C-alpha cells in the first residue's frame, strides 16, 4: 500500500505512532511493571527483541503459508501460537547459553506471551499491508517505542513516591493520568513523520 | 473470593444456584469489576472508547467471548490435563474471537474496520483468560456462564461510561447525534485523542475507588 521507507516507519513507530501512547497496546504490563527503572528496562529490552522477531516470523508465515492456503481467517490463533512458541524457545535458549541474561530477563519472558503489544504489532503489520523490510522497521520501532514509554513512566513513578496524591488516586489512577500527560507530550512529535 | 467459590461448588449445577448465582453476578459486575477494580484488559478499554457505539460493540464482543469460553472451559474442565490447560484455554478463546470477528466482517464491515486489530486482541485480554483460569476451571457450566455474563457486563458498563463521556465532551455528540450544540460548546478534541483516554480511565478508576460501596454511582468527571 504505502511506499514509505522502512526508516521513516521506524522513526514514526517510536515517536508519532508510539504503540503504547497512541494505540494503547501492552497496557497491562506497562502499569504493573513500571515501578522501577531497572525492571522496566529489562522488560523493555525483552519486549523489543520478541516483538521484532515475532513480527518477522508472522510476516513470513502469513504471506507464505496462510495466504496461499486461504487460511487468513485463522490468523489470530496462528499468530498467538507463534508468539507463545517463540517465547518458549527464547527462554530455553537463553537459559542454556547465558544464565546471566536469563536471570535478568527470565521472569519477564512468560509475561510477554500475553502482552498485547506483541500480537497487536503483528496485526497492525497485516492491516497496514507492510512489505518485508517495512515490517522489520515497524517491529523494531514499535518495540523501542514501547520500551521508551515504560522507562519514562517508571522514572516519573519513582519521583511520584514523594508527592502527596489524593487517596483514591494513589497507584493505578495517577499512573494513568501521568501516562495521559506523557501521551500529550508525545503528541508534540505529530507532523514530524506520519504513517497510516 | 476463595470461600465464595467453595460455596458455589457445593450447590447444584442447575438453576442459578439459589442466591449464589446472584452473588457471582454482583461480584463480577461490581465488587470485583474486572476493569475498574482489578485493572485488567485496559488496552481495549482505552482504544475503542472514542465513540459510544464502538464501546458498546466491544462490550458485546467481550460478553460473547467470555460467556462462550467460560462455558466450554467449564464443560471440558474434567477432561483437560492440567499441564496443557493454558494452551487449551487460549485455543478456546481464540476460536470464539475468530467467530465474532468473522461475524462483524460479514454483517458490520464498517464497524469491523473501525475496531481494527482490537477485536483480535481480545485473545490477549486478561479478563477472559483470567475468568477461564480462575473460575470456569473449578465451577459447573451454568455458574460459569453467569460469571462470564457478570464480568463481561462489568467490563461493558465501564466501557460505555468512558465512551459516553469521551464522545460527549470530545465531539459534543452521542451516537453521532449532536447533543452539545456547537453554538455554545467547543468540542474538546483532546478527549477523542489518546491522552483523553488515559485521563478518562484514570478518573473513572479514581471514582470507583471513592464510591466503592453500596450504591453504584457514575459521576461526571
């Protein structure tokens, strides 16, 4: 559909079309794991890696298996199976070859299977009809964008521990409102680049 | 929560289990509202609520999927090996999501276009999975249906509240009809855009926290 270069899509996926702040994907772990910068960095890295790889995998499977066989309506179940299998593989691989990395990322990997940003990115890639190169740019950008957003919120929440928040708004509600402000700030990037 | 489930297991699978069915209904829809109290499944709650119509369709989708998957998981609960129950649940949920998605595509193409990937994302909606795992695996089919309806309703109602205010304040319209006249009300575009969604949900959760008591009361922000 679009002839936008992969580089533009990459930048747009981080800033103007941030998968979290404009498409609201991956909110559950975003709210739950944004207490500390260290944790959120670990989760962000894991999400970026898995998101990029599964987007590529799902692109190949969709265009070379599902479309020729006319099984497009099964895309949801195939995508989620691919994601679950991939996460499992990565977990075993990391555990075997890099115990240190496993301890750093290990606990996050199972969480990622149910992170809707991963499945969402694959679905967006299909809906927006990206080419192979564009999909790589989009997957990488979306992952990095997600990581940037969660690290930013973690930094803000660390500071917020010292502020005086009305009781009903403590915890999740205030995190939500702060995310709103963050989203507003990211709207400032609008117009820089744009993708559909 | 735990003692309530024990009580439910002892009653007969037929009927609404006396008062237990009502208790389950209230628990899912209000006391333990999946969205506002347990903060589950917020992705779609933020994404599709820019119009009331979208919110209602999404709520209906979740009720359908939740009831269907709860029923099936509950029916198969004695035959499913414990170790593969997760993947079985995901497969069941995905089946119902595909059904709903195909239904939308066949009869309401415009709506399907507007909701985009968010219908498919019901698969990763923690509410459905959570109910299958926490309730349907231990309870008889009829009660599981009640639980599915209750949680779906709890989700749908909150979605409708958010959708109502976002469309009203953001576009001055309800269901596309002008309510707040353009002569004296300037639509606040921000409510339709992403930040408005975060603000609205944050405020709704805050209000739920405040009035979480006897009377359900939805207030304006």
